[in-house]
C-alpha cells in the first residue's frame, strides 16, 4: 500500500509539470540537452529567454563543473562581481528569487546562480544543471535538522531513487529541468577539470528556444511518461 501511495504521489508531481509551455535546447559540444522551463517561475523563465535573445548564451561555456554536484554555465561570479565593482554608480542587477517548495534540486534540475545575498536573488546570466547523487534517509534527516526545513514524502522518494543536491533547496531558484539528453548532462559533469573546476577542454553551448511544434511534441512525450 505504501509503494502504491508513493507511486501516486510521484505521478501527481509529474502531471503537475505537463502543462509547461516553454522548452529550450542547449546545443553543446558534447551533444544536445533539452530543458523544460517552469511556468511556476515566470520571472526566471522570462529572464532566461531574454538572455538567450540578447546572445548571452550564444557561445557560452560550462565554466564550473563539479562532479556529482552541478555543471554551471554562463558568466562566472568573479566576472559579474568585478564588472559591478568597476561601475559602482550602477546598482547590481539581480532577479528576485522565485523559490517554490515543490520545485527542488533533483538530478536534472535547472537553477539560477547567485552570490551570497540575503534575499537569495539570482544573477541574470548564470545557470546550472544539477547532477547530484542519491541520498539516504539519514542524509535527508541531517539536512532537515541543519536547515530547519522538511522534505515531503515525494521529495524524499525522488532524492533516494533519482538523486540530486537537496542541501541547495530553499536557497536557490529552480526554474526548469532536463527532459532529453540527461546522458549528455552526465557526460559534461564528468569531464576533467583544473583546480578551479574549469573543464580542461572547453565545453561550449548555445541555447535555442524551441518552436511551438517542437514544444508540443515534447509536452506529448512528457505526458506519455505518466
């Protein structure tokens, strides 16, 4: 009965994401990764789409890759913060956080990077893909105790079977997920890096917004999984 209940909860979670309207493909030097952007985080969805339109992700690179943690792309913290220091007359540009309890750091999640600001507001030009690892109940219990939060039964099941980086939950905005090409994302997360987590061989990518026809196909694919 418990197994059936967990399956039902997981199915409800999957179904809740089926109506998403926007898909983006990362055309990387390792292969393609397709992302579904969440409508529940419209400011981050629109921010990413605007950045793509502006060319931010036309010749971007994965510049911080930590195995079994995340693969980060776009601008580095240092580049953003140095630019802001050079122009103190301009207020730092950040996007207000859209942290939702039901959008969490499972394997394949798409998140927005940020600096250590108390509001947890996001950079406009930095994204990351969650690699993570499978968690145990003891590990999840420890995170709950440390952060004063509570994982739902659904989240626990996903973290234990799929994996992720649960200690990032409620601190960074998750605004999408990988729906195709997780093997490519895994390959990128496994590349050799230097002491600064920069890939020894550049992993370049271009972000492309998919057409309505392609988005419809992907929505149908996601719906069939349920």
